[in-house]
C-alpha cells in the first residue's frame, strides 16, 4: 500500500489486540511515510515538523485537529514556536493500528510533500 492509498482510506473503530499491527506490518507501512519514526517501545509513530513561526504552527495544528476529529482518531501533540511533534498510537489496541498510518498519511497530504 502506498502513501496515496493510505491517505484515501478512513479510520475504522479498532478495539482489541486483534487490530494491533505486528512488527512486519509496521515496518512495511512505515516505509511509505518518510521522516516518521517508530518509538523505541514500538507503541507509536511520530514526526517533528518545523514552521516559520507560531502562526503557521497553529494553522497546522488546527488542520490536523480538523482531520483527526473527522476520522475520530486523535494524536498526541507537542508544540511551541515554529515546531510541532505529532505522535500517533491506538490506545484501544495497545499499540499501532492501521488508523495511525492512515492519519499520518493524511498529515503528509496536508503538507503536500
């Protein structure tokens, strides 16, 4: 599955460990998301973003928030002047699910890179 295919999918309710991705699935999907990193514990993916100023950072956060609300799947967000870090995980599965990769791909689409 490539980045465009991921970004066109929608999140589905995923509860229980049967929806958790295994290491091979995570590695394959992560290849589609340049710059995204797997956490040391394998429970989340993250990316750091740089912006010219706080105004642009806040605009990005608002766009991500709108998308996340629409998909009903929300990241952890750390932000400051000119920077933002997004972390995706699916607490209901105890790790990573396809939803995390769908949302990360949608973030890439927001940035059109």
